[in-house]
C-alpha cells in the first residue's frame, strides 16, 4: 500500500501524505530516490507536465507513479502564472519571491477584479499502461496583504471567500478537504478502481 509521488515539493508531499493516510496508503516521494535526475517541465499545460513527470519516472523505476502539476490562475493576469507558478519569479522556485511578484503585478487592481483559482492535474502512470488523468480546482481571490502561516506557495495570498480565510489561515485538515489537490484526489479515487485492477 505504497504510492510513489513524483514530487520534490515538500508542501505537496505533506498534503498527499495526510490525504492518502486516511485511505490507508503510505507515500514515497522523489526525495526517497535521490539517484533519479530532475524531469524538466517542458510542457505548456498542467496535463503535459504531470504526464511528463509521472510517465518518465514510471518508465524509469518500473512501477506505478502519481504526479501533480498545479498552479495559480489569476484572471487579471490573463491566467498567469499558471503552469509557471513555481518559477514565476525565477528558476529558484522561491515562494516568498513568487508572492512578492504576484502582489507587484496586481498593484492597483481592485478587489472585484482579483479573482483566481488554484488548479491541480494528477496523472497516474504505470509502465506500458495508458495513464489516468484527473483535475481539481478551487476558486478564490488574491489578497493585498499575506495572511496565515500554514500551507505553502501562494496560500497566504489566496482568499477562500466562503471561509473568509486565506488558504494559509486554514488548518491543514480543512485545506485538505477543500483544496484543488483534495478535489483532484477525490476525482482520482472515483475512477482508479478499474484502472488498478487491470
Ligand atoms: P514538483 O514538480 O516537484 O511536484 P513544483 O513545485 O515544481 O514541484 P509544480 O510545477 O506543479 O510543482 O508547481 C506548482 C506551484 O504552484 C507551486 O510551486 C506553488 O507555487 C503553486 N501551488 C500549487 N499548489 C499550491 C497550493 O496548494 N498552495 C499554494 N500554492 C500552490
């Protein structure tokens, strides 16, 4: 009952660990396989990048692999940073710099135009198999001042309106019920029985 998640992102790993523990699965991540080289995310969509990560690692390790490609879609920025969310402020993948850049780009944009959504695409791959693809999204609004200490990435700037809290102000068990990643996992578990049996 182990699932290998093709990620180096500690924030994602923590959420997968908690959400899959409830279902009786333990997770491993790429941190457990330091010999595997980085998979370059050359795709232009979440699905392409999630496929690249899942299918490359599955072929290499000859086992079942789940990959997450996710990001923040901001309407006032024409959908940016999107698939470039991790690298918005540069290749360093620095959350603080990414958040600062997001605030800067939205300077002067009024509240009602700061709508955004988090997107998550999950791809489940295994050697010589057709991959399974699912998605999840959570709607929100970009704040002008960061709030909260939980989560990772853009969570302090993402207001979940129906909760009146930023994603980073939500307790992890709440984020793991309402997040884009939680919804994608729900969608995955709806369809993976047949796939796992084949
Ligand atoms: P891996 O490819 O190793 O999984 P990564 O961080 O490079 O890690 P992505 O290319 O999928 O992963 O980029 C996802 C970025 O989107 C992430 O670095 C955050 O900036 C943002 N993001 C995704 N999910 C998020 C969440 O739940 N909360 C806040 N930000 C999130």
